[in-house]
C-alpha cells in the first residue's frame, strides 16, 4: 500500500463578515475567489487564492480560537510590501530578522495577523559581487 502525503496546508481564518473580507483580500491584496458559500453575503465560507497561496475565510467561525495568525512565504517581502503599503495599514516596513528571514506583518478587518516572510535582503555590496 502506497503511503499518502499531505500536499498543501490551507489556513482557515475566522471572519466577522464576508463582504469586508472579500474587499480586503480581493480588492486590496489581489487574491481571487476560488469558491464561496453564503446565503446573505455576510456569513458563510470563502476560499481565496493568489499564486501558490491559498486561504479560507470562515464567517462566523465557531468552535475555534479567534485572532489567528497566518504566515505567507514569498520570494520577495519588499515587493509585496511595496504593492500593499498604500492599500492596507502596515505598521512597519520589512526588516531582516536574526533568525534568517525578511518580514513584515499587518491585520485583516477581523483582527487576524498576516505575517509575510521572505528571504533575507542582500546588501548592495553583496549584490555587486554576485
């Protein structure tokens, strides 16, 4: 018998209202709606995608904790910061972390933290030698 493997984990974030969630993720961050199940446009569940990033928003999400956090692994944190900084409130620009990544974070309309993680930024001297 062949062993099964997990191919992708998808974060499920709690939401308060699908309308503002859709405006935030689709209208501001550039995600597309994969699927949506709602009777009133406010409560229900929605699948989102941007490139290889996939998220699910569940409104209202009962039986689970609130104030969730999801990390988005990207190839260039600075490029995402530049794209999003005029569309959403981001408290600080990307910075290199001592543990080996370049990061920034912000919150969605329901209070969930979106934490963006990319490779360390190479210094201008390193780039000139590469």
